C-alpha cells in the first residue's frame, strides 16, 4: 500500500542544513497496524508528516497504491488527504465552538456532501467510539479521552484507507490511553483500516502488528 524509498529530509538552519531523515526505506501493507518508536528527535513525526503529505521530502519517494505522492499538485494532495487519510495528533485540534457531532462532520462538509446524511454517519461513528450520548457536547464539556475519541471519529469520517496517529495517547492517563489504543486496534480489525502510530509507549507498541524502531533519522 505504502512504499517509502531512500527518503531524506533536511531543514535549513540559516547557512546550515540539519538532516532529520537520512535514507528511510519502508513498506506498509494494507490493513497493518504499525507502531513507530524511538527517542525524541529520531525523525518519527517528520516521517509521519511526509507520508501524510503535510511536509515534503528533500529527496526520495513515497508511493501510495503505486502513485508517487510528490508528483501531485498541492490541490491534488489536499484532495488526497481529505479523502484517503485520517489524522489524529497528540493535541486533538477540535474546534471549541462546535459540538462533537459538528466537529466530526467537518471533513465531509468540506467536500460539500449532503448535510443530513453526513450527520447520520457522524452520529454512527461517535456511537462506535463510545460517545453516542455526547453528540451535542462541545470539547470543553468533554474529558481528554473523550476529546481524543471525537478526533478519532473525525479521522474516520471519510472512510480513509490510512490513519496517521502522532502520540495520540501522549496527553492521556494510562487507563484512558490504553482504552484509546484498544479502540484503534478494534477499528483496525473491523474496518481493515491501516494505522501508523508514533508512540513512546512500549506497552502499547507491543500490541501492534509490527514495530519500526528509528534512531538518528534511520530505521534500525
């Protein structure tokens, strides 16, 4: 499904180039749940952002079902992200003035889909992640774990092929984090959605299909 080939990424620091990814090669099969682990600064989030076309590589390729993502125009990449990738970050990035239901509806409404059917789908998704009774609560009225579940439902709204999760349990207590990871595992199996999860949590990464260890910009 995803093939990363000789991927390099450097950031310009004035007259100095800081190399962050130094030749990554990685293949991910459809339906896998992959954990990417490593110390801070290893390049995990940078790799995730490039796979999701949120950042561009300095060199190398990322192909998705055989298509090179970085031969697309910016508008094509935006369309690709909206339709085929869901994102869950450490900070949930919910819109505080909108309800849980409205937040989950957003990706589909951007595509100008019918509002009534979108709201029905969003309500079903929120029930699936255990929030069927919290549809009309705003983020400030939800716990941290509940907010992350809203973010998970939003990530799944467009029925993506791939969900990219960057430290999704990082701000949660152990019990709540375990519950969220268990939910991702259930959704992965039930929906056959591919998950790539960056995490520092060894206990959670051990439950993945495969662990990718990164160190100093390389897979080790």
